[in-house]
């Protein structure tokens, strides 16, 4: 099903927002990523056709921005910032311990397909490290001043199908 | 001290539109639209001496006056792509004092005759976009955004645009490319955005904090604003304090506040009785200030404004002050910064793209104890070859920490290559 068939109201609103059609590409890509957590070749072709762009052009935008993905990963991407200010507050140790607890390396997904742990660049939350963002489809939620224990509680909650907002 | 930007510290529910209105909200917007000509607004902001808070410190009113009056429409774009390691002030302003921020965007639009304004948020601020969209709807209901505002002919729409993870989009021409639906890569200048900006039209790009100053400047006047801060750097600034510090966070203080006051009075000093070894006052893009027994007092007594930070060999930038204690070595610090810039280089200019790739290789070699004295010289050479040779400042920024660390902390590197 094309994006326009699947989300007619949202696609219409996106096109109405900009004076130039091409500007719709980024919001449309988020829409395409909502359900599966990554953007398929078919979805890129769909968006390219809507915007009268070459599919390669659309793929290059997916490749350029870090929040778009063209490969499947865990249901949740747990993106830990370990840039300088966070690292000064123990983010590297946090990331190591988290990986050990989950039994994965950075970049890997837990065997149940729930969580992919990633190290990312600055998220503008340097005073609240260790911290990470949880990306699920087109949604991004911050978790700040985290400990490994609280993060493991969050993972258990996610596994049980509860978004652990109370843990933020 | 009363807060003018982080007003939620004094009035906790200022993000409620009714509370904002009760506390004088939208009075400045009404004043400019009903009582002032756009040029008068530009003149008032020029007279206030307000300078861009995104890092460059360019006078805001002067920037506005570059827009030609024979090419229309004009656009205002707010840069809310806050991504510099060490900076987290714009996020707090937008989350906690959203209406003052949006009123500031609206005032800027009126001043340059724009009827459409964009707020460009970094992709990670997805939840914040939902929140600001709701705030914009509320302002439309209040009649401070929308058609024929306050019974005049002036109409204004504000829209948010969400990025998708790219530090480079904080560079203003890359940001415009991104709104246009392209990869966020900087444009060749000239032409400057003031003439050929968003969709090829004259465009003003201002930072979140800069714009949040505007309602108070309009309400209380340029003379009042100039009474805060220093002569050349008037007003207040939100300092983001992070790293090895007891109380990290944002502190709104007059420009010209000393490092000592920020670090020890507000920040509560350094944890574990450690000493300050280095300060990066402009985030990862800083030249690193060396602090030791012989320079401690000079650095701590330095006023943090656009002029004086230069006297200790760095820049104020966006005032994202990272404190590094004496348990850390500078080879580790620049490994972090180079890793960041290598990842964030957009790839358009060869010196930045390849230079950062090679700098990271060399720095990692040194960190791993495999480096030699020749590597130190090579690292300096590569940094020199990147500096000043790229379309935007990212290339320059990536070399600041490297060059200053090598020059000011030679013992850290000597120990590493000898070991």
C-alpha cells in the first residue's frame, strides 16, 4: 500500500505545509519509517514518485541523516550519547555495563529482537548524562540521568509491552 | 536575579498560555504589529546591541537590515538544531518557556516583513515538535498568529520542520537545504541567505535564544537591555555548564560574568576535590583553555563575553562550557572531539571529510600507545591543512581542540608517545 493510501490525512497535511513539494521528503520518510522502523526500497520509490524525484536522490537523503534507517534493527533503538560531555559524566562506563547486561555489543540487537544498542553523537542533554534516546519508528523519547538498573527495568517494561515513561 | 529567558525558573507554569498572558505575554507582539513600523523594530533591536546567541555573535538587527526590499517574500527561519556537544540551552527554553520563544520568532517575522516563519528542530527533538505545534495552534486561537493580526493587514504563519540527525544542519545554509528537502550540505557563499535564502528568497536565520530575547527588548526598550551585560556584549546569556562539575545545568547570567562565578558560585565547583585542568567554553568546537596553578586566577577572573574569552585563547561561541578535571588526558579529549567531527562532516569538502578521517586514525594510534613523535607532527600538519579550506566552519571547528591541545598540553602527548 502506498503512503498516500495508508495515511491519506497526514500526507495531505504534509503537502499543504510547504510552498515547494520537495520539502515534504523528510516528513514523508518519517511516515514511511513509522511502522517497521526502517524505510524499504519500495517506500523510497513511492516517495520519489510522489515528489517527482529520482529514487537515488531519496535514498541519498535516507543515507545522509542518522535518524533514517534502511535496514531492520530491534523494535527499539537505544541510542546512548557518549560524546565528550556525557563521557566526562560516565557515559562510556554506562554503555559498557549496559551492553554487558543485555549480552550484546554496541550496534547489536538482543536475541529477542527488542533492543538495538547504538552509540550516538551529542543529543543536547549533556547535564543529564548518562542518557539515551529510544527510537521507535518515527518516535523519539529521551531518558535522562539513567543508571544501568533503571535501564534494565525499562527494557523489561518494553518487553512486557509497556512504554516505561514513568522511568524517565 | 530575575530570569528573562529561563522565566520558568521564576514562574514555573509559564508554558501555560493563560499564565504567560497574565505575565505580560504577547504584549510586545501586539505593540510591534499595532504601534511600530517594521523599520522601527529593526532599529530598536540594533540599538539594543543584541548579538546572535548561536555562536557567531553577529549583531541581530544588522543581520536583519541586509534583506533587500525589492525581492519578496522574505522568510524567517529559527535555528533550533542545537547539536554542539556541551550545548543544551535552546531545548530548555523551548520546552519550558515556549510562548516567549514563539513570540520572539513572530516579532522577527514582523520586523523583516515575513508572513511565514519556520522553526527548524533537530530530529531528536521529535516530542518537542509535537509540543510546539500545539503551542502554535493555541497562539492562532488567541489571535497572535494567523490572518489579520490585531485588526491590521498583517498575517503570519509559523511552522515547524523536523530534521533527522545531522550536526551540519546547524550551519545556516545546510539548514536551508534540509528544509528544501535535500541533504544538509552547506552552500557556496556568496550569495548569502539574506539575499538568496530559503527557496531562493531573502531569509533571516536566528538562533532560539536570540529570538527569545526579543519580547523583553521591545517591551522594556533597547536602553534597558544595554544596561545588562557589558558595553560590547550587552544582555543576558544562558550558559550551559557540563562535564566535571558538581551542579551541571543552564545558568542565565549577564554577559561578562566570570568563569569563577559560573564554575564555583553557580556550578558548585569540581567533584571529588579534583582540579580544573581545562575548559572548553564553546563546546567541542573550542580551543581548549589550559588551567594550571600559574594560569588559574587569570582564567577564573576572565569575563565570559564575546571579547574577553579571546584573551585566554578561546571563544565564547554558544557558551557551552565544558569543564575537564585533572584525571583526564588531552589525547582522550581530542579522540572524543575528532570522532564527533569525523562522524558529522557532511562530506562535501575534501579537506574536512578526509582530514577528519586521517586525524581520527592518528589520534587513535596515539591513544593506543602506538604513536610516535612523527605522528604528533603529522596530526598538526593535517589540522593545519583542514583549517580555513572548507565552505563552512565545521572544518575549522574540528581542528580547534586538536591544535590547541597539542600546543598547550604537550606533556600529555609526550607521555603517550614515549610510553
